[in-house]
């Protein structure tokens, strides 16, 4: 006996007029025919020709959720194919049908699967929009239910299909609002399945205010240039920077180099760090954008010299995040932050090879703020989890340095002050504190007290001038 075979036939959006001869031949020739749903114009066409069929409509009531529906549908189709030998499974659009995907993944090794194509709902929407003068080249297609799992792209036309209720339309509207303005013109197809489907131009904000929705409802959103939108994606931003660097772009941007941008990277990073201490989220977003500007501009300069591109930047950091989070993406276990630190350090040792503590300390950038650099050097020399005696050792060193600072001659005061600050950094490391943050917070609090008219702790009143 030959191995069972399943043919997946695309029967188009909903109209019997869009069912292709190839799909009809596949449905007529199979020993068993299963339609995903009877809610399709092909059902009446098959009855008219006397072609018997079954449907999966009953599964919608029996299954608790969509995932279990897909899994049950796949097993039902496989079992039915074994009984009949050849089975045809008819769905509107196999490319966007989750039951077809589940079937392909669950298919036994001895069973074959083939497909017969047809016009899709997205293509019908595109054809209708094309008649209204909308450029549909490089059309991207998503179903309304899957849209939330994807990032919006506004640089290519988009067809959103199967908007079958008002709540889903509202979800799609909010999703599109991540990049598109509320006043963007979109094209609404109430019944995109019909060969002569009518298209209405509406505003995006009206997408969830239409009179009716069903499984044949679709929307086509044209591409909108970043120069015509308020909001922008990372790709949009990279496009703008490339334009600034291109011939005819900005003279200042075109003459920048990695070296000339170094000071701006430091300044913008410091301003972003300052914003992190505040309570203004949009101020922080603005400062992070300035940091991103330096990253994208440096990446664009490197790409022009064939050194690397922004894809190298994102690829390297992505691989680093995956390899260093083995407790998330691999088999390592980490139940708390301390355990995560151990996993992270092991991953870094694998990447860099075995290094001595001194070799690791020498890699700490010299451009870091002094307190931050000192504490990072101490951490690499002593290890991420210092021994229990370190706080006492740091305290002893601090007292010795303080005595030397107060009692020593002028020639040794700077060295004594440096030793005192180093001991403070060592003590901060031993106690799990950040010396840089602590001093910054203290300075900010000091200035706030002065601004409020308070006398700083330990300060003495100064005599008025002339008394």
C-alpha cells in the first residue's frame, strides 16, 4: 500500500469565483476532503457538484484555546489520511494558516505533504488598493491575530487580514500607531474575498469604527516615508544618518570620524547617566537617543570604510547576550542575582580565554571616571565575590591613609588622598555598594539642601563680609 498523502489546497479568501481549477481538481480527486471551515463559498460549490466533504468546525467548540485547536486539527487530519490514503485539506491561505503549520510539524515520516496555491486575501486586498493608485510593491502580509508578535515596519506596504471583530481592529490600530500617525490614510476592505471588492479610504484612527467586520475584512496600509511621520524605527533612524553622511548631505556629519566623535560619546553617555537619576522618562528617552546617535553614526562611518556595519554591532551584542545568559537560553541554573554573576563570569572566561586578575584589571578603560575605574580594577583583582576579610582590610587601609593625609607633609598629601579614595572604593566593593553612584547621590543631595536653604551637615555659619 502506498504511503498516505495530504494535499493542502488554497481555496482563496471566501468567494467560490476565486477557487482555481487546480484546487478544484485536488479536492475532487482526493478520497477524503476536509475543509477547515464550512464558512467559505467553496462549500456551496462543492455541494453543487456533489463532492462530499468534512469540516473542522466542531473542533472550535471542543478545544480550550487556539494552540490546542491547531494540535488537535493536525492529529485529526493525519488520522483521517491514514484511513483514506489520500486526503485534501482545503484552507483559504496555507501560508498564514496555523493549522497547516501544525500539520507540517506533526507529519509522520512516512506521510507526504504537497500544496496547491491560489489567490490569497492579502493579494485581493492589494489588487483592490492598487486600483486606487496605492503602490503595493514589496507588500508585507500579517494576520490580525499575529500582528502583536511583530514589529511594525512603515517602509513597505502592509496588508493586515482577518480583522474579524471590532476589538481586534482596535488592537491592530494601536499596533500600527507605534509608527503611523492617527491621520494616516489606510484602505479598508469590508469583503476582500469578492473578486470586485470595494475599497474605502479611511483614517487610521477610524479603523475600529467601521460598521461591520468578519473573517474577510482586511486593511491595506501604504508605505510612509520616515520624513512624513512623527515616529521612527531604528531602521528609519539609520536611514536618516546614512542620508546625512551621503554626498549632498550635511557637511558637518560628513567630516566626522571615530576620533572626532569620541568626546561626544563621552558627553552624551554622561548626560544619559544623569537623566537616569531623574524622574523624567521622556528626558531619559531623549538622552538615550543622543547616545544612539553616536552608535549609529560611528556604525555608518565604519560601513563606509568597509570595517563593520550596524548589523555587526547588533549581531555581536546579541550573541554576547545569548551566550552570557546560559541560565535563560541554555542549560545553566541561576535562581538569584549572585548565581547569575557566576554564570556571566564563566561565559566571559570562555570568550576571552583564561586571564590572570592583573590582565583583566589592565583591560579596564582609562577613560572611566576615577572612582568607577578604581572599583572595577579592585573587583577584577579581588574577584566578583571577595573574601570576608576585605572590609576589615579596607577599613585599616582607609584609617592609615587618613592619618597620613592629616599628619603627613604637604608632599605626600595627594598620594595619601588617593590611597584613602582607593580604600573607600575597596570598602564599597566589599559591601556590594557603588562608590561612583554613592558620591554622585551625595553631591546631588548636598546641592538640593543648599537650594532649599538648608545648612549642609557639618557646615558652619560664615561671618558676613566686613564684620
